[in-house]
C-alpha cells in the first residue's frame, strides 16, 4: 500500500470518527468538565463552571470540525481558542490551568476515537494509531493560539509600568539575562549577591499583591513582582531575615496556594529558584490553601526516587537497583510524588524541569552542609538521585 493511499484512508477515518464524535459533543463536553472541575479548575477559582463548559464545548467542537474537514477554514475555527485565551487572561485564571485542560481535552477526543475504531473493522485501530500525530497536531495548534492570545492580553492588562524593569525581570526569571549583574541590580533595586528567595503564588488580585509588597517593605523586606501565565512571581531580598520569618508573613497575607524556594545567594540562581518555588506550590492541590517550601513537603526519599527515576530513563527496575529497594516501592513513591507535587514523572516531558529543580536543590543542600559541617545519615549530603 502506498503512502498516499494510507494517508487517504487515515483522513477518511478521522473524518468519520470526528463526525460521530460531533454528534455526541454535549456528552464529551460533560466528560471533560467532570475531569477538570475540582482537579484542574478550583471550584472557588475565577472561572465559573458554566463558563468552563461553554469553552470546552466550543473548543472541542472546533477541534473535531478541523479533523472532519467539512467545517469552516482553520482561521475561523481557531477563533474559539483566541476567545478563550482572552477571557481567561481577563479573569486572571492561571495559564497552566488552561493549557492542562487543553491536553486533557485532546485525550478525551482520542479516547472517544479509540472507543469507536475497530468495532466493524479491526484494521481501523491500526489506521487510527497512524493518524495520532494529526489529532495532537491540531490540539497543539489550538493550544498555542490560545496561549499567544492570553499572553498578549496579559501584557496589555499590566498597564503603563516601567517596560525596562518588566522585560529585565522576565528575562531574569527565565535565565535569559545578558546584562551585567550590576545593571540588573540597579534596575530591579536588588543586591547582586546576598540572600534571596523566590515566591510563586496563584493570588489573582493585583491590589492584594500591592498590599503584600507594601507590608513586606514596611518590615524591611524588598521584593519585586512579575505577573505572567496567571501567576505572581516575586523575588525577596532577605538581608538578615530568616526564610521562616518571610514564610510566616506570607501565610498571613496569602489566602491561596503559594510556594517558596530555598535561599539563593546570587541573582543568577533565580531561574532555578522559580522552578523550585512553583514545584512547591504545586504540592498543594488545586483549590487548596497553603504557603509551603519545597524541602518541607518532599522528603529526601521522594527526591532520591525522582532523581533515580530520571537517571534510569524511566525504568522502575533500574531505579530500584540504584535505591536498593523493590520496584513496587519506586512505583508507590512516584504515585505519592504525583499526589503531593502534581508532577507525573511517567511523562518524560517534565523530566528536564524536574531535573533542573533537583539539581538546584542539591546545590542548596550541599552548600548548607558545607557551612555547618553536617552530613546526612546516608553520607550523601541528602543529594537527590
């Protein structure tokens, strides 16, 4: 069978399956909302449930129409994605929630296709698998369009702030700073070296964040804040203040989820601090409350397991050998990491981010032990993996 023939059959199959799914669009939207509500979208969050349903219905419908090939052109179908990005940015809904909803929506569509294929023709399942890239390509196209619109609206909502400061702070958080440390320090009003922590929170009220910054400033704590992707990210210069003092103040001021990084010594360490602070925040379930530090939530055994799992390229057997435990212990710890941190380590796409966070945390632990002369009971300094 030629490549062209297989492509034609795959296109026809997707057209047939998507047409059938469109007939059950209301049910699929119900399924998606049930999967998202209380897990991804917090019930007391900024997005009402009926708004979420309409968004799921519209975007899934246009995804299916794009696969069906009988609907409007792609530029028209993408309008629902743009409208969703615009609305969620104005609601100050975290971008991560919306992006995760898109991935789960693609999974709902794929599972519906898989349930239909092969009922009358066993060879359909093979053709469906060959068509997988097309299904996820359209899903990513819609998600990217939504994200681009969200970020554009978010920048507009930021108002006439000092653009130089905003751009430099964003570059610092992403690890893209090319300016000298002195220039970064001058523009942001932070020392080039000292004691820093990164704070990440889902708090959506800019007024609340302004009040928090003012409260911290009155206590002698200098902070700078950046809002993007639905999260407020702050850098605090501690001077002689201990991190637990800041943690206590944040717990009094922030009603929702927030994470705190370990102490950093240089501005160049800020990107790793941001990753660890966000990972810490994600140990609190969506819709929950709490301001936490990563090393307070994930004990060394789980950190070791995460490192060993990544280093073994996702082999439970090899990770178990490294950790001197049974493979079932590794599997159970991975499940606990997912419950606590919201990180699914069986998905290799998250490995690079987790590896960076573990590397930064290992560095923080080793540096603290070098200052105190204390080692962990295992003799490894508490290094993960």
